[in-house]
C-alpha cells in the first residue's frame, strides 16, 4: 500500500468526524420536529474551546492535565490502525486488533484518573460506572473480533474488515449479523450514547462520560470533544467493516463510500436516540453481557 | 564465558551465605548492618552470571554429598537462567529498598535478624531454580519456605501477623507434602533430575501433584489463600520479593516437571488454561473488593499468576496438537509475563510500603492526595498501575499481547483449539478491564483528590534508598515495553528447554513483525503526547490560567470526606459479581426524623478460606483431639514414644 493513499482515511477522519455530531443532532431534530443546530456547530464549538484560557482545580495534579492529551494521542494511534475499505489502514500488522482495543483502554484509564484527580464525588461516580461498563464492553468487543478472525482467517483489522463478503462461506451472514449486533451495542456504550448514557442530560447524578469531564474546560475540553468525535468515527468504521466489507480497489471511491456509510450510522444513532429512552443503570450490564453473548454465538457458529 | 558464569554464580552464593552469617552479629544502628549490602551485591552478581549463561550456554556441576540419595548437583540451563535473572535482580533492588525501609521501622536488632533470613531466602531461591537433584531441591524449597516465614513474622508482637504467618506455614507445608510424593514417584534412583522420566498414568498423577503442590506456592486458585494473609503482614521489601519472584518458583517447578514427563497430553494444557483463567478472573475480582492496599496487591498476584498459567496452558495445548506458533506464543508470553510481573509487582509493593510509612495506614479509604506530597512514589506507582493493567506502551501489554496472539492463532485455525483460544481471549479481556478498574481505584483514591485524614495530609516523600529502586523499576516497565521486538533472544534459551526436539524455537515471522508494530506505535504514542503537550502550551501562552475549586454543584462548604471512596467506586462492579464474591455489608440505616447516627460497613472475605479451608481445618482439629490423651506434656512419655518408634523401625528392618 502506498503511503499517500493510506493517509487519506486519517485526513478524512480528522476533517469529517465532528460532522457526525451534526448528523445525529439533525436526525433527532427531525424526529422532535425541531430545526436543529447549524451543521458546522461542532466545529465552531471546538474552535471556540481551543481559543479559551484554562481554570484548573486546586486539587488537581499534572495527571489531570495529561488526561485529555493521552486520550487524544491514543485515539490517533487507533485511527492509524483503522481500515476504511480499499486504502486499508495506515499501519497494519497481525494482531493489531489487540493493540486497537487496548489503546481505547488507555484512553479510558487516562480519563478516569483525570476525573478522580479533582476529588469530586460526581466525577468519582461517573468514573466508577465507566470502568464497570467498559470491562463488559471490552469482552464483547474482543470476542466479536475473534469471531471475525475465525470467519476471515485474518487477525489484523485491515485483513478481517476489508475482505469481500463473497469469500465468507455459508456461515458468513449469520456470523456477521451476530457480530454486527454486538458491535452496535459496543459502539453505543463506548461513545456514551443512549441507551447506556445520554450525552445531553443535565443532571450530574445520572451522567457517565459527561460527568467525568465536568471539571475540564477550554483547550482541554476541546481536545476531549475532538477525541470523542474521532472515537465515534473509528468505532463506526469498524462496525461498518463488519456489516459491509467493500473494496472497489479505487481509494477515492472506497473512502467516499465508507465516509457516507459512517454518516448513515450517525443517522442510525440519531434514530435510536430519538426512539428510545435510557436504560436504568442497573439494567445496562445485562445489555452489555447480551452483546458479549452475541459475539460468543458468532464464534460458536464459526466453529460449527 | 560458561566457566565464568558458574564461577560468578558460586561466588554470589558465597556472598549471600556470608551476608547471612554477618547478619547474626548484633549491631546497634538502625536498618540492620551489612547484611543488606551483601544481599544486594550477591544477588546482583547472580543476575549477571545468569545473563552470561543465557548467551554463553549452560553449565552443570555436582559435588559428592555424605547424605544418602544423590549429590549436591546444580546446573544452569536456559530455563534456570531465565528465572535466576528476575529473582536475583528484584532481590537486589528490594535489598536496597529494605535497608531504607527497615531504618524507619526501628529496632536494629530485629532488622539484623531479618537480614539473616533475607540472605537465606535469596540463596535458597537461587538453589531451587538451579538444583539438579530431588533432595537438594526439596531442602532448598524448605529453606525458602522457612526463611520467608520468618521474614513474614517481622512484627511478631501483632496477633494478625502471627495468624498470617501460621496460615502461610501450614499452606506451604501442605504443598511441600504433595511435592515429596511427586518426587518419590519420579525417582528412578539417586533422585537425579537427569534420570527422572515417566510416561502414561503415573505421569498424569505426577502432573496433577505438581500443579497442586507448586500451585500452592504460586498462588493458583483454590490454593491461594495464604497470599492475601501473608503479603499484608510482611515488611514491604519482603512482600516485593515474595510476590514478585518467590511465587514464580512455583511456575518454575511446574515447567521443570513438564520437562520430565515427555509429550504433554491435551488435558494438561486444558487444566492449566482453565485454572489460569479462574485464578485470573477471581483474583482481580477479589482484588477489586479489598480495602487494604497490600491485600489488594496480593490478590493481583493471584490474578497475574493466573495470566501466566493461562499463557503456559495455551502453549502446552499448542504443543500437544503440534502447533509451533501457538506453543511458542503461549509459552513465550507466559514466560515473559513472569519477568514483567516481577518488575511491576515489586514496584507496586515498594510503593505500598512507602505509602504505609508516610501515611501510617494501608486503608485505601483513609488516604488521598498523596501524589502532591510524594511525587516520586506516586509517579512510579502510576507507571506500575498502568503496566499491570496491561496498557500500551508498557511491559504488561507486551506479554499479554503474545498470549492474546496465541489465542487468536487458535481461533483462526478453526481446529479443536478454537474453544481454548476463545477462553484465553475472553478471560484476558475481562481481566484487563477489571484490572484497569482496580488500579484506577487504587491510584485514584490513594494518590489523587484530597487527603481524607489529618495524618495523611502530613505525609512526606520516602528516603532515597526507597525511591531509587522504584524509579529503576518504573523505568524498566517502560524499557521492556518499548524493547518488545528485541526481547525474544532472552526467551529462546528457556523455550528451547521446554519445547521437544524438532520444534523450531523462533517466533512466527508475523509475530516478530507485530512486536515491531507494537513498539513502533508505542513510540508514536509517546511522541504524540509530547507534541500535544507543546501544542497546548503554545495555545495557552499569554492566556489566563487560573486555579479554582473543584465544581461541587454550587455547594459552598465541601470537605474531603465528601469525596468518592474506594469502596463506593468499586461497589457497582463488586455487586455485579456478588455471586462469586459474596461481599458482606452491614447497614445501620438512619432512623426517625432527626437521625443521630448511621453506619455502613462492608468487607469481602475470601470465599475459599471461609467456605472450604476453615471448616476443613476445624474438622481436622476435632479429629486430632481424639489423640489428645497421648499428649500429656511430660517428657518421659515422649521419650517412650521415640523409643517405641525406633523399636518398630528396627523390627521392620529385621523382618
């Protein structure tokens, strides 16, 4: 793979990922009969945050300031591993899926410590929920990935998500459906979306991700928001690779198609958020374990 | 090179023996005299000799012995050398740390005695992994158990320390009893390792005995109950050595016995894989539920021994199904995790000791805000926490990555090993997530936020002797993570001792590339962090950067006791797994319109201890009380018993 083309998906992700928030917002506005925000609002928000100064808690240590930075650096590394159809990914090696999963774990570790660093009980509460749920999503994700590995005989993200569907064999559709269902739940949970978390709630006691970043402001919050957009983009790309592995061979066409597909997933998220309420916190683990079981079923089908 | 390796090794044994002897001379000063210096020097030399042997080849030497059964036979092959390196290196650093640590514990006399046992402990650990005859092995094994028992009993005036020490003593001897039977089964004359060899049914018995006997020392569930008792009771440098390296002699034992037994059967691999998965998952769950920092770390040792065993189990399954890739990845990952765990766990125990001295407590819920008061201890503890959670680019990730790769290779093969791969992947994923939860709790509540008690807010950084070893170990966590592609030559000699002839001792080509990718991306990650730090500094230049209070929803009088506690942080996860953990909560609800008091107490006892061992030993005590009439406490009765026993033996011999 030539370097210039493989850099294309990374560039597209950098430019287009905040737009996903606009798509979700417009979808929800459509269901709610509202007009919605201007399409470029997320870009304005991030730009405005990057122009601000900073206020740090007296309790906070350097750990607090490293949180957003480590998070963004980790998500950028994960982006380099993410394939988008034809161009593949910028970096690819066998077993990169494991690094991919653990880069998100690193991002979470940094965010949780930054939250605990403020000494706020709200943020402690959010962090506690975050680590509880993520332990379950990680299992669902890695089991789903191993089902895909078994199906495609590849253990790199580019290998398993770029193969044409035709080479799957008879169990392909079943496995892909099961894994895609699991990945969609993982996608919603990891990006703090309804039904697991609500990014637009205004009560600290009910938040998960939002309450963890309560004390971040200005440049730091801008970095967190941007990292969140990239994470949503990356997880959508992986989900899309599972249900719709396309490879035109034409890098431009592939990238455009995948970008459009990711936009479609944003619409889907918007529909989910418009049509259902949040689950009670006590029920969320059941949903996540359910995702894990679907991944496991996928793996069993591969074996059978 | 081989000769010099042997010479240096013997010299190091001599130095350690001299250190032990010197420690017996009472000294007046604190810290305990020169025993610690000789311990550090002797073990450092042993580490060097093992590295020489890893590259220069092994050696083997025996001396005649007047005791029946065998000779003093020691040797250093790839497997021994691989275990000597971490054992000796960690013992050396812990000796430096312990010198500073014991100075603050006062009482030079007692410290001096403890250095006697410390030297003996290192000496016996080195002998255990280098012994080549059964009797020498058992003597060294027993010496190791006894010396560590006396080290645990440092604060013998405390009741809980005595109880912990006795638990350990009983557990380790039950393990040794199994090993004794195992060696008798293996013996083909002279108790020489070179003549050991078994096939068929008795090989299976020996394997099970090895897993149970050595597993007791290693801390595999359900034989782990002594770990969470002994580690909190021992002084911290001793916990660092015991948890970091001594329990690894159990892993060494299992591996060494495997080399006697010929081609492994699939169910051996399955046994190790499942024991490892159960130990890993339950270990981290129990860790999460603990309120005492050293108890938490002790359960993490159970977890990491689980990960190691998981790797070895997949490797052995690979061996028995003839898959070189799975065998090399699984065994290699397990072995590498032995070293990695030695590095970060000893670092974390040293950090715990440093915190205990500064804050005067090990109760996580009493602490807080220690990072600003002890930046070096805090910073190194953070490195250790990230490493033990398996996060890139640190060393814990590399070994877990190899075991994951073994699992994925099994899944991709779609053969009979697919379920094994799935078990490995799922349990490693769960362990990873829960370990992150546990160490964000430990680091976050202890070092971040505000101090929860007056005593803790006056904490100061520890002495240089304690800080320097921690900094070195934290640096090693980083170096071993980024040097992943170049570590394999260190593993190869140990692997070639484990793999039968005809197996190629090399990483599959793709895995070597993957390790380069992991290390490369780790470097990129660090680079990006630096770039972003500069980027933010550039953006914030000339803008207002203020300090203010943490957002408290507008509440005007927040106090440190309102912070989230470690118990509440872990509760949702603990509660989710209450089926296995059986946490106990005693709630005293506020009552009436003007409640005067309310209370909540929670703790999580070890279900295996409470549910199995305590009833078992109560039963044993009842059974033993039937023989109480024999014990009158009068000397002439006992002389009679001895005489009768001797008579019975005489009659038996004459028969």
